[in-house]
């Protein structure tokens, strides 16, 4: 359990995938470029969804990203946030149900 105050520290935003490619040497990782609006700009994310999503189906998709995590390196690739997905054996991206402005806060 975490406190409500700790939960409030997390910053969830909507962003659009503007670029994506497979990570060489990994069958799990995709490298995403995500537009998080004028305040946050573009961020690079590493996501372990390559077995479930094809890069061509991701471009233009809006996703939910945790933007205030410290960067982490996966296979030499710096990830500057984390996308959110539900997982019941197959990850499913959490997406807005209607188009949103990039950078919109998730509350």
C-alpha cells in the first residue's frame, strides 16, 4: 500500500505516438517517441510490448504515460517515462476514449 500523498506525486499525461521502432537485439522492446504537448515536448519511451503490438499500428495512437519517473536504461536505450497498460496475459494499452490534447493530465 502507498499513501494517497505518494499517489498524488505521480503525473499521468496523454500523449500521441509520433515514431516507433523495434529495438535491435530485443524481441520484447519497442522504442517510442511520444508527443506530450508544448509543456513537456517529446519523450522517448522503451516499452516491452513488441510481441503484442506492431509499430505501424501504434503511430498516431494516443496513450497514457507516467511522465515524472526518473529515466531508466533498457538495452542501452533511455526511457523517459512509462506507458500504462493492463495485462491479463496480453498487455492492452490504456487509451483515452476520445481524442485529447497532448499533455492533458489524467486525474
